[in-house]
């Protein structure tokens, strides 16, 4: 009996030891399984985070491309009757040109060298021969904060003056120069606006803000093939080189006393520009879960597994939610910036009216509508009288103020459905959809009275302003929008010729103008 009790006791001990060892083995086996599972889960989560960051950087690159200075200047040069157009860096590098094959090269013409050496004054017109063609040219400086950021090389062909240069009317050349200077000022304004937006949007700030809002990302850096940090959310490491062994190590490492997961992506974001994206992702949640699993492994593998899956799921959900919110924020930012840039490309920088290119688009659109639906459309051209005299008497800044105030007064008389844009110089074009001539005449009278009703004040000086207006309407006989526009221009010419400060209407039966 005693031996039996000893045997049973020993067996119980053995069974308890075997049970403890079995449970311990199962618990540690589950612990290892769950630890590896958590690691794979964190890797999967990290890949999702990386995909989100890649998408965000691509969005950022899209913002940069829509603010591309070369594209903006190129768009503004389309349709202009010019012989040569270039945008040059201060060192002469061609940033944009009508001739694509010379972009990126250094412009080295004799007149440009003389200008940059100070032998020829920058910003003034001069005559020279380019490719056996006589042209009037100018090197127009673009400055920001008193720093030269670029030079516009603009040349206009003068074939009509080839044999009679000495008899060229100074008045014609003067008007030509004014038109070109207005064009250059418009391009200058667009370049400065685009440069201002572009300068406020840089990759370093973008990465820094991304890390700030993403709690599980500690650092994002862009490095070259040698491991040198080019851009980083951590400004303190920019320009430094990361050890090759650290770059190869993709496991969990210590960073400033906390565990991080290091991840490197090559070229997928940068279009094979030999750059790498280095991410440091917070691994503290993983380490905490591993410790929790280790502490609970001896109790029960089931509880450990439950906790591990629950925590892993929580990490995954938090990371996905954070990435989705950041993605939505960036998409909203892209839409806002794109809308701003589209508005800038369509707006005249001085008056705030629509610019000539967008005006011509709307003329063509309203012409097609009128032809298709047989709706009445009237067109009027408003030209400020003696505008050159205002510039000569009070200065160009006063002339700018007159243009801006006149634009406001014109807008105050129009309906929401009417379209008004600056065609060039002091000419403002108004498109009146669903408007017959009699109604257009009433609107023209309001515009004329609004402009001349009271003087415009500039530096305590009263400037009296009047306007001449030419009106036409779109008729079935017209083949394109240029024809009714030319008729309105002819009516404007008659208004100027007949004494100014008046309204002339073009009639096609028979072709003539009559005043009111």
C-alpha cells in the first residue's frame, strides 16, 4: 500500500511535471507563433503605410507639376504672334523656349552677352537681325525681393519694315512696344505668382507635416545611393551619411532609446532617379505586445493568442485609419491648389478680370451656342479714351489704378451671366449671352455712365475718364467668332474717330455703323 501511494504520488508528480512542461511548451510554442505573427502583421501594416506615403509623395509631385514654371510660361505663349520666345535663368540657361530642342542649353547670343555685361541696357527694346530676319527684341528681367530670378527673351518680327525702316512710324512702334510690355507684365505676374506658390510648397515641409500627423511614423528621409540624406523630416540629419550596415538592416533597431522598424524603398517613387525612401516606423506597440504575450504565455496560450490578435487588429485599424485620413487631406490639398492654379491661368493679374486666352475660349463657346440654339448674343468692346495721355500725365501706376477702377465699375453694371475680360492694354471685352442689340445698348449706356460719372482718385489727384464702346451681335452669316468681334472692333474704331466718349453699333444690313 505504501509503495502504491508512493507510486501514485510519484506518478502524480510526473504527470504534473509533464502537464506543466506540456502547457509550458504549448504556451511558448504559441508565444513564438504569435510573436512571428505580430512581426508579419507589423510588416504588412508597414507596407500599407509605405503605400500611403508613396501615394502622398506622388500627390505632392503632382502639385509640383501643376505649378511647373516651364508649363505655365509655355501655355501663356501659345497663339501669340512672336518670332522668338525664351525664358532664361540668370546664368543664361534656357528654361523654356518655343524651340524645345534648345531647352536646357546656355543661350549665348552676342546681344545677350552685351546686355549681361552692361554694354546694353536690360529691359529696353532694341533692333537686330536673327536668322536673317529683322526683329524688335527685349531682354526683360524678372525679379523677386530685388533678386533676379529670370530673363524673358522676346523678339517680334518686323517684315513690313524690311525696306522702309527709316520711315517707320514712331507712333506704330510705340503702340507695339506698349502691347509687348503689357504682355511681358502679364507673364511676369504669372511667373511670380507661380514661384510664390511653388516656394511655399517644398518636400521637406511636406515630410515634416506628414510625420507630425502620423503618430506611428518617427522619420521619413530621402537618401541617395551612397546613403547621404538629401531631404528628411528630421532636419538634423540632412547632409549626413547613414552607415551601410544600418541601411541593410531591415529589422527592429533602437532609435533614441525606443524600438523602431526600419524600411527602405528604392526608386519606386522617384522614377529611377537613384534615390531611396527610408522610413522609421514606431515598433513600440509591437514590443509591448511581445512582452504581454511573454507574460501571459505561462497562463494560457489561448489568452495570449487572443490578446495578440486583438492588439494586432487594433494596430492595423489605427494605421489604416491614419493613412486614410492623411490621404483624404492630401487629396483635398491637391484639389485646392489645382483650383487656385487654374484660376491664376485664366485671370488678368492687374484688373482681376478674365485674361485674353480665356476670353477667346468663351467667345468661341458662346458663338457655338448661339449658332446651334439660335440664341441672341451681343459683343461689346470698351476702350478707355486717351489712356496713353493718362499714363504720360500721371504715370503708369496711375494708369494701372484707372484700369482697375474702370474694371470694377464695368462689373457693377453687368449681370451674373455676362462675361467680361481684358483683351489687352485698355481694351475690355464684354460678352452678353441671351441679349439682343436693344438690351446691349442699354447696358453699354450704363457702362459708359459708370465710367465717366465721377473722376478716379489717385494720390489726391482727380482723373476724369471716359470710354468709347463698339457693339455687334452674332448673326447666322458669321462663320466664326472672329467676325462679330471684328465688327465690334470696327464700331469701336468709328466711336473713336467720331469724337470718343460715345457708343457705335455695327449693322450688317447694309454693313455700316451708327451711333447713339
